[in-house]
C-alpha cells in the first residue's frame, strides 16, 4: 500500500538482440540461490537491450484514465483524504462526482484497474549496455536515458545493492504465476528497496504536502518465463518540501 500511495502522491505532483555469452537462454532458471541467479540474470558482456518504457492500453481505458488523472489534479486535497481513508479502512474509494466521471464509469474503471488484458508494456527502442564484474561487484555502463544504470552496483559477495549512492534493502522474492499482467508472461525474480523515511506517513492535505519529503529507490531483477529473457528495472524518486526533485525509471530486457 505504501508504494501505491507514493505513486498516488507523485501523480498529484505532476501528471533484441543479445550478443553471445557463456550463459544460454535454455540454462536460465531461478533457483533462489541469489548469488547464482544474479550471475545468470546479468552475465558480463555487451548487450543490445530493449527499453521497456512504453505501455499500450485500450482507447476506453485511456479515456477513463484521463478523466481520473484530471480529477486528481482538480481535487488533490479530496483525493489525499480518500487515500488516507483507504489506508485506515482497507476499503476502496466510494463513488463521488469528484472522481471526474459518472458512477457507471467509475465501476467500469475499477474493473479495468484489476484486469490487465488490455494493457501491455512494449519496447520503445534499443540501446547498448556493458556489464562488468570486478571483485564480485557488478556494474554497468550505458549512455543517454539509460545512464542512470551507471550509478547502480551489485555486490554479490555481500548481497549489497546500491542505486544512486543509496544502499537498498532486499524485499521478498517476486513470483508472478500467470500471464495476466502488463508483460504478458509469468515471471520470477528479486527486488531491493530504499525508502527514507522508512515508514513515511503520507500527507492528507495540501498543507501537509508542502512540507512532505521522501526518497524512494528500487532495483528489480527477473526472468520472463515465456522468452527466458532477463528483466532489469531501476527507479528513483525524490520529493523535497512537496516538490519532485528526482524521478526516473529504467526498465530493460535482454
């Protein structure tokens, strides 16, 4: 819920080809031996990767999503209050005209949120990255919009992940068991997270928002079952006194 709330706050504030390696696609399998798995998910070498930063959605979802986004921008304080109620009660938002759509549309939109059949993540293009390993520390070299990878390191011996200078904490493993998701494949992997403060209390008013600050960085590694390709995603966001100062997300597949 905390991550969903963070995404909610950020919304209010704004709006392959692989070169040969020692590891073949048929050998890729998540074993839950984290050091072993990271080694085969991110083998050293130069790669042409797909940049998975575009999402295709149905026209209807796009229409309702635009209404919802506009409503959040038009009524930010009301939405923050509603989000607070969701956190306290565990129940979803009840219909209100402030949602920016008719009640029937709201019911339709809620169903779409829980159904990913009309949404798919796709590649916006390709780029070259280099993966190196020195003293059991994996690092990256990339250019352009993938350059945020350059500040990411993975210490295999100590299981320490750093993104943009922050040390991330390992979370529970990821296990998506069906194809009903934006990637259209089941997949398994790992996630690490840094959050400051660790247990942030989300603002419930515009006044509180102007004094709100937090930092959130993450790294996700996974293996897509259908294609046997590796997925890497790093992201970073910072809010300082209610204003976004950092926001990026780098999702790649190779």
